[in-house]
């Protein structure tokens, strides 16, 4: 039986600033398996997945809903208000690297995209990490999955997010963001302002139309 799609935005806070970088997860609650939690993270080994994630961030820069339609399973899950708030601050997404865990069935992929956000008129980059669930369509096309999850998919994602390699990525990106914020007061001020506006936009869109995907 299909599980109702849930989207959780996990914000790993910078304790002293109440800030964070955004990790998109597509997993409802449930029991995780073991295989994905023990797997090696494969770095940039699938060019098609890398291209898909790059297309996603390109569309995100300008909130190009038409472009999203061809790369996500359900464009209605895109949080347009939140993405528009981000687009007012973000100039580019750079240095995108994809760490991938393949499902045991071979038809799904947990993708952790590590990248830098370039804010407008600021040289300091914001280290960031976003998690995606990528699947294959019936015509063998990779797509970012924003639809309902069955139990097997749910368990795979739960297991993947317990992987020590992923946890190390989280720690690395968090430390890099902490260091960037501490080193550049102007960057810190703009990042704080962006963080507040994104949260406000996301809150208003959820209250108006229910949960929507996006990070």
C-alpha cells in the first residue's frame, strides 16, 4: 500500500545563530533496513544523476516551473513561495557533487548533493547539503521523486539516512558553514535575513495549501 507522501525539512542549526543549511528529505516515518546504512557513498559516478541534480538547481535559481515539470514527479509539490524567497538572495549554485546510495532493488537512489550557494553581491559561499530521492520512469528516465512512497522505498530512505558517510557529510558541511559565518560578518547578516524570509515564506505557503516540497 502506498504511504502518503510527507516532506520534512531538516534544518541543522548553527547553535549560536539559530541558522542552518537545508536538507530536503522525502521520507515519512518507518523502520529502516540495514543494507543502505552500510553502503559506500558513490561520488559523481552517475553522470545522468549529476545532470538531473544540476538541472534542478538551475530551475531553482529562477523558479522555472516549466523546467521543474520535466525533472520532478509532481511539480505541485514544489514550494514556489519558498523558492521565490530564496531566488531573491541566491545568485548561483556552484560546485555540485552528488553522493549516491543505490537501493537494493536497483530502481531508486538516495542522492546527497553537496554544493555552495553564492549569494548576490557576496563573495563568501554558503556550504550546503540537500538530499533527494531519484527514481526511474517507465521510459528509463531519471526523475526526482516527489510522490507517494511505498514501504520498500520508505525503508530504503530511512536506512540510507543512517549511513555513517552521510552523517560525516552533514558534519563537514555544518563546520564549513559555521566557519564561513564566523569569518564574514556581511555574509552572516545577509544569510540571517535570507533564513528568516525563507522560513516566513514556507510557513505562509504551508498554511495556505498544505505541505509542499522544496529545498
